[in-house]
């Protein structure tokens, strides 16, 4: 992701969405009364990929709009509007696709139910919270980046006359 964004900052914005999904996954697992198994861990890996994809959609589109000249706030609002439908479509499709696996009661279904509950809980919580958290973290990181650039540029500007005076 560092190579994709040409920055070390934006991958951290994407990574902030993962704990939100993990909380939802563990909560759904606890509510369903499932134990952690190898299938649950496979579901968590799958969940992390889906949640990261949603955050990447938001961050990438925001960066594109910023390059076109929009302010950070306008770019975040527009990215949220434009990318809401694809995020909703993939999330709802995965949740409804996992419901038969989560609700199955057949032979040996209890071993695989955890996978579905992890994905359902994680995607639900990430859908609700990532659409708020990722833009908030993005805006905070941009503010920190601007402050640091201003501080370092100010030091460079004040240092230049000292070098030229000799």
C-alpha cells in the first residue's frame, strides 16, 4: 500500500478500520456461542481483506479527488457519497451469502458456523463504523501532516537567510 499511495501515511488510515471489524467479529462469535477454531481464523483473514478493501476504496478515491484540486473535506464527503453504494453492495452480499452457513444445523455444521458469524459480525460493525472512522482518521492525519510540513518549512525558511548571509 505504501507503493500504491507513495506515502507511509495513508496505509495507516486503512489499518485503522481493521480493529473495528475485529471487535464486531468477536462480538458476533460470542453472541452465537461459538469457539475459536481454524475456520474462525480463516474467516478473520477473509474479513480483514474485505474490510481493508472498503477502506482502500475510500482512501484511494479521496486521494484522486484531492489531486483534482478539491479540498480534503470536500474530497472526503464526495468519496463517501460515491463509494457508499459499492461498499454497501459487497457488504450486504457477503452478509446474506453467509447467513445460510451461519444458520445451518446439519451434520458438522457447528465447525463451520463460526466462519460465517465472524464475517457477518465483522462486516456489520465495519460497515457502520468504518464509514465514519476512516474519513475521521484521514482528516486527522492530513491535519497532522499539514502542521508538520508548516513547522519544518518554517524552520527551513528561517535557516536559509543564515546560510546566505555568510
